[in-house]
């Protein structure tokens, strides 16, 4: 077990055999722009990293975390309890493909998701069944994710997610099929001379067409040192 420390004194414990906190969760939490007193649903929540980061940043939001795997839910609940956030974060164990049985329709202002990236049978082989579930789409395809988000969001509500650039076309098709209009897109690169490694996407329920491409997020300078934006996201002292 390992403990990570976030801003405002919030901590998170992680297990070696579960999907661990990475840059994608940090970037997603930073990218998600929440309205005041936002009701947020975190799909594919794992041990609760994105939700905890949002709670650390936004003192008036409430997060409902949905996670399939029992062990991850147990750890997420432990993280919520140790941070004394029971009144601001709820963990729901369940399959987002049956979202109608888990949570009410159109009750959320925002949905965030760090989903599995790879179709079944592709990507790097996982070291455990739990990691395979977190990394591959055996229980959560892009259409599954889009349908769940559309069920949860009020009209005008926003979905924020992180994914791989090679899935961009599939992702946009799945979103539009559920009337989730892509509105913001940001490419993430390790350095200015490297290809895109991740994409950050905002889609709006029943939004009008019109996509804004934000400046690329560059994580490291040419000498390998953290960029200013990396330092801001990770709360590093200059």
C-alpha cells in the first residue's frame, strides 16, 4: 500500500495490484472545469483519485464515484473515510452498462471519466485481472461510456474525459450518437518534439456544434525538466 498526498491535506492510498494514480488522472482533474456546487459523477473511478483531486480543488462540489471492481470500491471508501469526506463523496459499486439501475437520470452537472483505453485483445498485457479490466474495454466500451454519461447528465451538463489519440474518431462518433457534442479538445505531449500521448475532451449534453482546440499541453522542457504547466498541475514548488 502506498499513500499519495494532494493539496489541502487530502491523501489517497493505492494498492499495488490495482490501477494506480497516473498522469492521466492528474491531467483530467485539472482539465475538468466545474460549476459552483457541482454534482459530479466519476465513472470508472478506481480507488477514487479523480474525485479526491476534484474535492481538494473545489470545496463545494459533491462527487459520486462509480466503480465495477469490489476491491477498488473498498479502497475508495477507505480513502473517503480517512479524509473525512463522507458528506461530499459517495462510492457506488456497479457496472456502468446498467447505469439506469445505479443512479437517477439527468441529476449531474458534470461527469468525469478516465476509462479503459484499449479494445479487448490489444494494448500491453496486464499483470493481473484487475489491471486488465481497468485497461481494456471488456466491461466498458466507448459507446457504453457515452450512453452512461448521457443518462447521468442534465441538458447542458459536461463530460470531461482523457483518452488515447488513436481513439479520437471512435470517441467522437460514440459521443455524438448520444447527443454529447465535443466542445473542447486538448492534445498532451511529453515534450514539444514528441507525438501526442493523450487527449483531453469536453463534451456537452445537447450542445451546439463547434469544437475548440486548445493549445497543446507540453509536460517537459527540452532538457527533460518539468514545464511550468506540469508544475502547476502537480503543485510543485518552482
